[in-house]
C-alpha cells in the first residue's frame, strides 16, 4: 500500500528533514473490532509524499503497521497526552494499561480499496473508523 496523505504535509507547516514529535495512533483488529494504540513517535518529512518514522520492532505500533499499514499522526501540544502515551505499559505503570478511550475520536474511511486491504482477513462494515486523538 502506498503512502497517501489526507493533506499535503507542507501545507500544514511541516518542513523537510525537521524532527517532529507526534502521537502516532495505529490499531489492531480483535474479533472484528478496532483496538487503538497510541505512542509517542519522532517523524521526519522526507519529501512531499514521504514521512520517515522508525518504530521499535517489539512495539504494538510496529506490529500494527506491519499488519494494516495505517497510521494517524496526531500533532498535539498537550504534554499530558504525551505522558499518558509514554507511561501506558504494564511494566511501567500499574494505573495506565492503555491510552484512555475518552481521548479518541474516529474518522470514517469510505475508500473501499483501503478497507479491502486493511481488512483482508476480517469482515468489515461499509464504513470503517480510523482512530485519532480528539485534540489533534
């Protein structure tokens, strides 16, 4: 699946070869339900159609991208959300296991080709929702 952007990255002020810290939201599919995952991620704009990111191979972000190739890059200025994303881990925090659902909203994917690719091993409805951070 090729990289496609909903908007031109330069039109929202991104500059080539700058490092940006974002909250990257990916998802897995469990029993035909979308399970969102959000993590802190450094990204770089390479050119008008390419953004480079390097998730660690042992992370949910990496596994989700290998599985369905969709990611939402959330640009937020609320440090609390970065802290939540950083601390959500069974090993690090007894109180924060996942990024709280209350901070998510969902974008309806209407492109059937994308849905077929993402859900090739699962059933899907006519419109699938892609998770993102409300404050982005």
